[in-house]
């Protein structure tokens, strides 16, 4: 059976997200304030976390356990996002280079 939930679908309330990530709900609020995680909001302004958010929170927790402060964690995460975007762009360029598309070239006539 296929997974019915997309990893980016916001479904978890803050208490469940805190339990899944192993963090206190107040810590999740702090991480949101400084931009380490950005949960979606419902019409009633309640936070909803996705599985991608949970994975990101676990990564923050892992980096903190390795001794990085929050500013360092934020920088590492920013660099990881930039790195992923560059890798995606490089793959697109390589795919275009290896394309089997037909390119038609017509020489210009020289005028003497």
C-alpha cells in the first residue's frame, strides 16, 4: 500500500511534533521564532508540523548535541539548502548536456 501522506503535508500538532522530535514544545516555538523551522498555521493560528519539519528538528537536535550553537546550526542548514539547490542545477545541466535532442545548425553565408 502506498504512503497516503506526503512528507511535506502539515498534520502534526505541536505536542505530537515535540514528542516525535524528542524536544520540548517551548523549544519548537523558540526554533520557529529564529527561523530554524517553519510549521504551517491553521485558520485558528495553530501550528501544524510535517514529517519534513520533524526530520529538520531532529537534525537541529543532532547538530546541537555535536556542540553547535543556534547561529551555527542555522548557517549549516542554510548551506545544506544551497548545496542541494546547486546539486539539482548541476544535474539539470548534465542531463541537458547528455540530451539526445537534435540540434540543427545552418552556417551563415559569407558576403564578399
